[in-house]
């Protein structure tokens, strides 16, 4: 499986400085995993540390978004929060990854999540936030 690093693209922008900054950090964590796989530096320690960082940071990021949803009564918040829970559950399940196969499953999952969640699901609140000056 060959997945490439992800660079920040305009299509990832949701128009909220705080959220865009957080998304950039998530992409950075993903790219750390890609670099390690290319350099054959897949170690249990690196993997465990990076997955822990992902879990901790995504919980922070999701709480940040969800607080904005609540504060501004975002109408699609319930559906969006379910997506967040799905992500947390999947990554938490992979926290004890000990094999390269599961490591690659994590990378593939993150690639799909970053591209699809940010460019589709998060874009749904982009206009709402801009219209409400969030």
C-alpha cells in the first residue's frame, strides 16, 4: 500500500482560523506516520505515541468544534458528533496496534478521514459559521 503525505490544500479550509490550525496539526500527525513507514521506522513506541497523540488531539479538536456547534446552534450537530464518535472509537480500537498490517490500516483510515471528513462534513458547517460570524 502506498499512501502519500498530505499537504495543506485550499479545499481543506473551513474558514475558521482555530479549526483550520487544528486540521493542519492533524495532517502533521498523519504525515509523521507516513514518513516513518517510508523510512522503515515503524516501531511500537512511535506508533503508540503517535496514536495516543491522535486520540488526545482529536478529542480536543472535536470538543472545540462541538462547543461551537452548541454555542451557535449548528443544525447538523447531532450527525457531525456521531462522525466524531465513530473516529474516536476506530482510533481507540487501534491504540494497541502491534503489527504493521494494523499500522497500515490506521494510515489508510486517517487518509480517508482527513480527506473526506474535512472536505465534506466540515465544509457543511463552514458556510453556517461564516454566516453567523463564528
